[in-house]
């Protein structure tokens, strides 16, 4: 029973700790950033941002493209974030139309080519990232599997169960892969309902070989690197980071044309720290930031900055014709059809 | 004798005046908190699922969402899938736990303390570590599947979910069955045996029927835990879609909050039903518990002893294997190729990283204190004070167990994301959500503790002039401090490990360790997810150890739990 | 002016159960009143109404001329001692006793003085820093007594304070309570189901049955003149005989008794009761001098029980079993054994007569 006093002292101390040790209010001004950039790169960019924007206290959350969108929608009456950084343009356009974005042309707006920014100033893209196949050379060799050149080769039955691709509903990478196929395989894609697109037939055949549809866009590459699958439909930059780490991987860009996506920044309507947000957005399309992006991305939107040395240069790559406005309008429909067809 | 001049000192009139209203005030406050933070979000979900745009008018009423749900085979299958894994898990877990409890209560095997401790280990870890471990062992590139047996088989899907849920639910079912079996008089068995019944007959005719309420209750709880769990299915389910993951997918992938709400309501139905079964059965089973239960057990025959020892060892080994795998996975360079040890996975490739662990820790402390405090008050009011309408308060207090964490979290977004709810987007919303989500067990354990306080102690205090507040502070609280600290640990543990309740609520300002685990795993940083899990486990263990140190032995034994 | 405690037409109903039914009582200041009755007859309920833990369904509780029905327990200034001691297990003896004083915001030095006073009174000075769990049952109950007395209550209410203790300590503590009551001159209301205890300790005994007062009076009066079969049966032990009464003679199955006081009854069917110690066992063949020969009955000793100073024998007779208490010395002299035939004498004035209900 003598413990009671001891305990109350302990409780008091604990509570004091909680209050004293809790968030110490810094002189820095907060800015709340939402991003879908890969965690790995974001960590690097943030190091730079903190150096170059010392008076900002950058609070950031990284969620997948879909999760981030859901969050912004849920919070539309009471926005928690000030800006979104590095988010797929397809979704950007959709959200612009839903009225969640606020016009802001950051400093350096003029330096970004027109095709990489919204004519009305709602968003500005910073980079382009590209669909790519990541192969595990060991698994390929062990299974004596031929090296694919493009999407069509993946239909080969030898790959049955050995492929993995992202779920387009949750992953931006997955979406751009599916969208690029729908656009490339059906010349009339824009004229008919999504359901009638002839590209679905290809995807249905591909489904037979697909081992799993997974939530994140980088995970197919990572699981492939870990030896769980032979080929992961993923994106280019994750390949180079895996390669650096010594995983037995190789990259193939589909010969039919690589789907790609622009990642853009925008100011959110109702931002509580507008001034700080603008400051961040200015920085985010500035040259130093762009140079940092270019260490990871195949291409950045500021002209004259070369991509990473270990990836092919952008000019040499055959790109799929990406129709972002069509994708934005039909994203929901594409996902519903895809889910109904391919999710078990 | 009348030297002390009693006229001069009386009980203060103001404190008595306050006393008159304090009980009503506190009761209303607790009830209000529960209504506001539990029923209001659920109400929002119901409205959103039944009314277009969530606007409550008669012309907006529509069953469209439900028609769409049941009309889309893929989505509708999530209901079947959920039932399938939950029923299988329920059956397997209940049977496994029953024999385990039987071995601990009815045989004289050695090492009971060890088996008991191991069995409760899953409670101290985030529920997904089962899934993480199973993938490392039985994944497509699993140590056992791909490297030991070189089979092209993987655990992703229904089986993965079932196995990880069995491991996760095991301690919860065990608590109930252990209590039931130790409460039933073993002389019943002996009496039957002396009447010439064979061991098998005794088992089927006497032991099992006498534990039937325990079995039902354990089954219902397991069903509820499985059907509401989000962490395991999302990690190991692969393409296998269950209700909880479907809610998440509808909301985050398709931005269909209305369908998410609809699936939530559909998930609420079985989970509330399981809760009711459990609630009803628990009340009944009190009648079966005879005071004459006897701790002494006859020495078991050797083959029986060995059989049960092997059985318990196997079950314990599976649980230890989960923990060992995850901890190992966090330290080896590249599982399962390069076994050299490294700390590199502890440099978390995430934005939260160690600050997430730190945040989790502080938030859990708050949850621990507030949860233990409010459940003690609720238990006290329900058990001792019984004001007008106490039944409502009781119902409100035990109801959270029926509400899946994910549904509660979704409800919070729908209900509280308004500028005037200042707590939204702060750590407080997480504190509140976790406290509410785990309110049931906290209240029940407070009640059972407060039951043991002799009612005349309080009356003695009152007659000596103590107000309700001083009675509570000076007597009820000190006398239930063991329960208080048990509840503290329970809430702390739940907050460190819970995923479903908070996944919608973490934000740019508040990162939590348990959610980081999911994200790390999502991004393919499995080893770092293992490392983060290891950190969480270490912190929970540290807290348990600290409490045991302060409280003396036997107080850190926290059992049971509800909610995913 | 003395401060009396009064119950006026007090009734308590739980649902359909009438726990206490229209009772009236005046307890004088400084009086020791004892409620006696079988378990479940409503004693505790009355006590709880007096303390304020139950609200009367109807009727009034008055203290010092004022109705206190709605007064909260804290304001009633009554001390309570429970059967279960109800000591605060998290506090030492000292803290337990000081509790009521602290609640009254008495200054610290006065509390110390008062606690010392109480500790002396209950004789537990050396135990002040012990926790209740370290004390024996008897000591715990003394602490409970001291704790209740510390704030100097105007009335002390005790609900079966001794029933949890063993016989020896019970008797000793009984004396302590009685002494305290007399020294302090405090009003005490004491509840018990033990008739011996009630008779030994109280100034006035209230015998209860099923929520009503059967008889109220001094112990001697209750014992000697039970006004009903229930009281006679409950208070002490009695032998009962059913019979037909006519002109001072009561006919039983097999014999008849002369009972002059039966004439005061108008009924024919009566019950006779007689205490075991009033019955004489006659020396064989030597009927006493001035005995009513009709009041002698013959029987056979069936059971012999030694109760210390008395020996209780159970005699079977043609009119049923009769319990007789003999002084141990007499019993020894006579050398009676099980199976012996004896003659018993029933003195006429020892009978109490009731109508057959
Ligand atoms: N709170 C209550 N609710 C319902 N019935 C009660 C309550 N308290 C007492 N009773 C009933 O009233 C009767 C008298 O009880 P009580 O006063 O405790 O008897 P006693 O103290 O003489 O043994 C009993 O039948 C008891 O069951
Ligand atoms: Mg009683």
C-alpha cells in the first residue's frame, strides 16, 4: 500500500515529461506538404529543402497517389495540407476540375515549358517518371526465361505466375501502365466508352501470367529484386536504386512505347499557411530542386538538366502517347472496369 | 470526552452541494463523450451509406450503394471472403486454444508458466507481425517454401490471412477458455470417471459441455477480431479481398466514401452480431462458475503428459517463430540470401522514422492514462453509483468492441473534419479514437475490479463525511490502482500496436510507428518494417517491465483485447 | 433538551417486497436500542434509512425534532460500524481514524490529539501505523468503532458488528461496546440476529419479524413475557404445546395442565410456551411437596447435551418432545442417562399463553 505515494509521484513525473517533452514550439513557420513522390527520393529532396528554406518547418506525409487523393477529398471542407508536391498530373487535372486547387504561378513559372504546366496556373509539373520492367537476372536464368522486349512478350506462357504489376487503383504507376496500354492498343480510345476499349483483351491475356497485383508501384520491382517474381512492372527510378544496392536486376523499357506520368505541384484551396506554401512551391520548381530531382528521375521539366547517368537519356526513349485530359476524365471508369475484371 | 468541540468542524456545505451534482455531471460527461466520439461517427457512416451525398432528407434516401455493393460480384465476394476466413479462423483458433487451456488447467505438464507467457506474446506486437513473419518464411521467396523445400507455393491469400489471424487471436481466445476451464470444478470430471466413464467419454460428455459458454464466447471474439482486422489481410491477403480491405480500397482508390461507408455498415452487421453473442454468453457463463473449483489436479498419466507437452510446445514454437523471424529479419542483410548481420534496416527509409516511434510513445502514454482513467470512472459509475439511466451508460461503454477500428476511423474523418473541431489533425484525435476503440475491455476490467471493493467501505466513508470526489480519490482510486495500471498497460499496448483505428487519422504532423510499418512494407522495405515492429515490441516490453518494477509482481499481466 | 431519534410510521418497499412496514420508535438520547430479528426481517434496512443510504418509502425519520428524511448522510452526523468492518485497506489504523476528522477539515494538531484519544479508548495505541490487513478481526472491529467515534457522532449505528468474529472475542468486544456507550453516554442503535447478544447489551430490545416490530421492551421483559409465539421462540428457547383451554385448565393430547393465566384469553384453542430452565426434573418416586399433580408429565431421555454450566436434555413424551435445561450439578447428582424415564414438572406460572393463530 505504501506504493500509492510512489506511484502518484511517478504519474506526476510522467505527466510533467509529457508536457515539457512534448512538441517544443519552434520559431519556424509550419507548412504542411502532401506528396506521392517515393519515400526514398523525398528524404533526399527534403534535406535540400531544409537547407534552402531554413525558416520553414516542413511537415510532410507521403501517401500513395490514391490515398493522397482520398485524403484531400475527405478534408476538402477543412484542408489540413497547404500544398501537394509531386502528384500525378492525371489526378491533378481531376482535382482541378473538382475545385480543390488554387491558382498559383510560382517564381520561375516561365522557365517551365508550356506542355508541363496548366495553362491557367493550377499546377506545374516537375518531372516525368516512366513505366519500366524490372527483371531479376537470377530468377530469369534459373527458370531459363527469355528476356522480354515489350508488353507483347509478356504474354508468353513461360512467364505464368512470375509477373507482378501494381494495382492501378492504388498506384499511379499501375494506372499509367494500364492507361498507356488502353491508349496504344485502341486508336479510337477517345471516341468510345472505356468498357469497350479493345485494350482490355490484351490485359485479360496478360492477367493469365500475372502472379499478383500489388498496392504500390515500386513494390513489383522490389519484390522482383528480392527474388519473389521474375519480372516486375514498375518504374525506372526504382530500378536504379535497386541496382545501386547490388540486387541482380536489369531494366527493360517496353518497345511499344513506355507509359509515363508527369508529377506536379499545386497550391491547395483553403491552405492555412499560404505564404509558406508559396515559398515552398517557388523552391520546388527552382533549379537546385530540379537538379536534385534529376538524380532520381528520367527527366525533369526544367530544360537543360540531364537525367541520372545510370538510366537511358530521355531523348532516346520511345514514349507512349499519353492523353492526360482523357485519363483524368476517365480515371474512375478505368479503375472500375479494371477492378471488376481483375480483382478476385 | 466532548473536548473536540464538534460544532466547530463540519463537512463543508459547498462541497456537499457540488457533490449533489457531481455524479450526474460526470455521468453525463462520460455518456456524452461516448455518444459524441462513438455514435456520432457511426451515425455519419450510416447516413452516408443510405442517403445521397450524405444529406439526410427523404428524397435523398437510396439503397443505391447497397444495390451496387451486392450487384458487383467482385465487391460482394469480399463479404463471402470475410466470412470464410473468419469462420475458419474461429474454428481453428477456438480448438487450438481450448486444448492449450486444457493442458494448462487440467494436466500436470511442466513449464506451464513458460507456455502461458509465450501464448500471450502476440498481444504485445502490432497485429501484422504475424503476416510479416509468414511472408519471410512462406512467401514466394520464403525461407521455408522457396529455399528449404524449393516449392513454388506461397502463403498469400486466404491461407495467409487465416494462419496469421489464428496466431493473432490465439491469446484472446485463450484468456476466455483458460478462465472457463479453471472455473469449472474438476471434480466433475473425476466424479464421472469414478462412475466408469472412459477418459474420452468424460471429455466429450463433461469437460466440453461444461465449457460450452467459454467456447462460444471465445469463438465469437475470434470471429469479431478476424472480421474486423485490417493489418494482416492488407499485408498477406494479396488479391484476396475482405471487407476491411475493401473499405480501404473504396475510399482511397476510388474516392468512393459512400461505398466505403456502405461496406462499413455491412461489416458492422456481423461484428455487432458476434459482439452480442459474446455479450450474452458472458453474462450466462457467470452462472456456471462454481466457487468450488479446485486448483489441485491429479498427476496426469505419462502419455497424456507427453502428448500435451508436445502440443503446447508446438503452439509455443509457432508463436516464438513469428517473433524470432521478425526480429531476425530486421537484423540480417538480405533475407534469405545474405545472413550477415547489419543495423542498416534501422535507418528507416521513411519520413516518420524514429520520430514516429517517439510520437507513438507519447500518444500511447496519453492514451494509457486517459483510457485507464475514463474506464475506471465509467466502471465506478456503472458498478457502484448506478445513477438513473446507468444501463445506457453501460451499453455505451461496452459497445466499442462491436465497432471495427477501420469503421471508427472512417467515421472520424466523416464526422470531425470540420474547421470547428479543433482537435482534428492534431494528436488528440488519435488519442480519442484509440481510447474509444478500446473502451470495452478497459471498462469491463474496471468493473470486475471495482466489484471487489466492499460497498460498505464507501458507505463508511460517506458516513464519515466524505464527498463522492474524496471517496473516489482517497479510496476507489487507490483500491483499484492495480486495475488502473493494468488498464494503462492495455491502452498503451493497444495504442502502440493498433493499425486499423488510426490509419485514416495519421497526418503530416502525426506519424505513428504502427502505420509506418504498413507503409514500409508497402514500399517494399520489408526488413525495415520488421525493424520498426521490433522497436514497437521493445518499447511495449520496456513499459511492461517498468510497470512490473513499480507495481510488484503479477500486475503487468494484461489479458484479452478486442478490436482490430 | 435531549436529542431523540424518532421513527414515525416508517415504511420501505423494494419493488413488491415490503422490507419495513409502518414502524414507530423513540430512541432516547444516550439509550442503547437493539434491533433483533432473523436474517431478512428488515433490520439493516431500518438502519440504512437512519443513516441516509436508503430513502423511506413513507413515514419520517426525525432527529432532534427535525425531519431528516432528505438530509444527505454526510450531514447526519451519525457514526456507522459495519459487520464487514469496512476499514480502508489502503490506510493505516491512524489514517482510518483520522479520516472523518480530515473530511471535517479539522486542524492537524487537533486531529492528532483526537486520534490519540480514540486509540487509547480502543486500546490500540501500539498498532497505529499498521494496516488493517495486519490486524485480527477483533482489532479491526475496534478500529472501525474508533473510526466511527472519532468525529464525535451524536448517534452510533452498528449493523451486526460482531457476527464475523468468534464466540470468545464476540463476548469480550460486546463488553467493550457496552462500556464505551456508558462512558460516552452516546445513543446507540445496534442490529443483531443473536438474541443472547441483544439481551446482554441493550437497554431496550426491538424484536422484528418480516418488517414489523413484534415487541419492544427491556431485555428482561422480552425474555420473561414474550407477547407472541414468535418472540418466545426467537428469544431464547421455548417448548410449545397446543391445547384446548377451559376454566384455567389446558387439555393437551395426552395430559392436561393447570394454567390459571389462560383465563384472560377468550379463545379456546391456545398455545402454551415454557422455557426449558423452568421445567423441573423430579427425583423418581419423590414428587415435590406443593406441586400441582396435574402438571407432571412422564417421558424418556433421548439426547443429552452438555452446554457448560447447564445440561440440555431432550425428552420424548406422549405430547411431543420437550427440551429441559438442568443445572449441571443437579444432573450429575442424579446420574441420569440416555434412555432413563423421568418425570417433569411444569410450574403453572412459568407458562406463557397465546391464542392459536
Ligand atoms: N436494495 C434492495 N433491493 C431489494 N430488496 C432489498 C434491498 N435491500 C434489502 N432488500 C430486501 O429487504 C429485506 C430486508 O433486508 P435487510 O434489511 O437487509 O434484512 P436484515 O438486515 O434484517 O437481514 C430482505 O428480504 C432483502 O432481500
Ligand atoms: Mg442485515
